[in-house]
């Protein structure tokens, strides 16, 4: 304990009996003051000074406990600072991941919007199988991969509750809640997308060679219509629609429109993903200000 060395038990006999006290440099200092102030005739007033001595012991214990509490809090805050630095790194990875997912959603929306324009007012004979194959394939975006290691450590250790900046702690909790909300949205979007695919399979002949064998992934994920790398790869393969029933074609298109509209994926890219990215970036700034390197 800083300011107080090893505590030593001392017994002192007084008129009231044997009193056990603890001595340390700080207490010895107070005892010197007490003895200097004691009157020459100490016998008659010794009870009063025995009480003072007991009071000094209590003061020493309280001071020791306070110093221990300060030391424990210092250790806790140092651990919180380490968690905060790790959380910054996790948030930076979250931002990069979220931007990639947002690009996926943007690509799906471009295809769905183009699909609606392409099929509007056309007869079944005017619609090409390759066009619907391109516009209806893969209506799914990649699942989120949140980096929650530091946050889980903060929660399990109680560090999040012990943060001095309560507004910052609340912002961290709000960010976590938003990530869980987006996870729920992903499950909803995947279910709606699966329904859209099942409708498309009743309309589109998808029996083309494996796409990965003819077009590199980084090329066929770039949107271009009606002339794309996929169109070029399959230009010698002429497949026809599975149906000429415009109602079935319309039902399949509607399945994609439902996926795009509220509460589908359009709010993800227009509202929720920008909000999440902005929240993560703001948290990074706040954490760096509160816990500088």
C-alpha cells in the first residue's frame, strides 16, 4: 500500500484493558501528534486518548481500503482500455465487411430494378431466357461476419458496465443491437429470396454450364445489361424459357420485387447499412478520444 508499509500488530495496555492496534508510518505520524498533545497527567484522561488511538486505527483501515479500491479501479480501467483498443480493430473490420455486403445488396437491387423495366409490357416471345437467367440469378447477399470478440469480452468481464463514460457504453450497446437487427433482416431476406428463386425455376431454364468455369467471379459480379460477361460466355448456348405463360413470368418477377421493396433489401442499402457504418465509424472516433494509444 502506497504511503503505508507493512501493517504490524501491536498490543498496548490501558486502563480499560489490552487494546490491539495496527501501526504503519502514517498511523505513527498521527500517534506522535496525539502524544505531543497529551497532558502531563495522562492517567485521568487516558480513556479519551485510548478512544483517539482506536479512531486512528479505524482511519488507517479506511485509508488502506480506499487505496486498495483505487488500485483495483486502476487495474480495471487499464483492462477496459485494452478492450477498447481491440474493439476499435473489430469495428474497423466490421466497416470493411459491411461495405462489401452493401455492394452485394446494391448489385441485387440493380438487377431487380432492371428486371422490372425489362419485362414490363413485353410478351413472352420478347423475353430471352439468358436475360432472365442473368437478372434472376443469385438474389442473395453474403451473411454478415461481425467481429464481436472484444465486445463479448467486455460484456462477460463486466468491463462495459464499469466504463466511466456511460454515453460511450450506451453507444456500444446500441451498435450491438443494430448488428443483431441486421442479422434478423438477413434471415428474412434469405427466406424471401428463396421464394423468388423457386418461382424463377418454374420460368427460366438454368441448365447452363457452371459459371465459375467460364467467367471469373470478380468479373461476373460486375453489373452490365444487356451485354455482360455472362451473356458473352453463353452466347452460343440458346435455351428457351420453360413457359410462355406471361402470368407465371409475372409471378416470378413479383417475387423479386417483393424482395426489393420494404421491408425487403432496399432499406438495407438506403438506411440500415449506412446507419451501421456511420455508427461504427463514430464509435471508433469516440473510443480513440476516450482511450488514446
